[in-house]
């Protein structure tokens, strides 16, 4: 679970908590869940304020629906608040 000050949430009782420094407060306290999915990962917006977006290698961007997992393949970028990471 990634966020400014993440806490355990329903459905993720054993998840690892990874705090992300964010003085601009663009990231919610508990913003996004990430887990393994085949060759990539899945992400789930945890009803954050600024949402989660996935941009595929071709540049098409999709906004994740809060509460639903989205599979993200290698080469795609996941953006949450004003932070992002590329799936390797």
C-alpha cells in the first residue's frame, strides 16, 4: 500500500505499508495498492482524492476506477498524485 502515511485497509490486512514523502499532499494517506500479476502488476485506487492513472507504452492513458484492480504490463507508467513509477 502506497501513500503519505498508509494504514491497513479492509482486504489488505497483511499488505506492506510504503510511505511516500509528499509535501505537496497530492498523494492520499493510503492512495494505491500494488501487487504481482503475471508478467506485470495490478494496481487498485483506494478511493484516493487525485486518482490513479495508467499510461501504456504507446501513450494511451486510462484512469483506474476506485476499488477495482487494473492489470499493468511491463513498460506502462502508473501515476498516483504527482508521483509515478514504470512497471519493469
